[in-house]
C-alpha cells in the first residue's frame, strides 16, 4: 500500500505527529490518519509558542474515505487554503 506523509509546519521532525495518506488500487477507500509515532501527541499552544506533550492510548486516528468523501475534503481544503492564504495565481 503506497503511503504519503505530511508533517506539521510547527513540528517538522520525524518524532512528531503527522498526517498519513494510504491507498491500494481497486480498493473501496483511501485511508487518512493522524499518527503519533511515539504514542505521544504534541499539541501546539499558539499563546506561548510551545508544544505540550500528552500521552496517547492509541498511536493515531484512522479514517477511510470513499471517492465522494475525498472530493468533499479536497473542496474544503481548497476553500480553507484560499481563505487563509489567498487564491493561487
């Protein structure tokens, strides 16, 4: 199963929480996950500019999306990106 990993702007090191996208050809879904590889979650506190580490019972949260769910996520992410940073040229 191919997998792609996306690291946070605030925690770019390999030991921090990241997003993982995995898929298999011909499968009924694509899996997205937020993963805490050490079993600990780093929560960014914008008020102090620091990270707070918390213990996690599970290494992450996994969700399976069908084609419609992925299309909806793409639309929402594009809208969020454009409103946060402005539209691409």
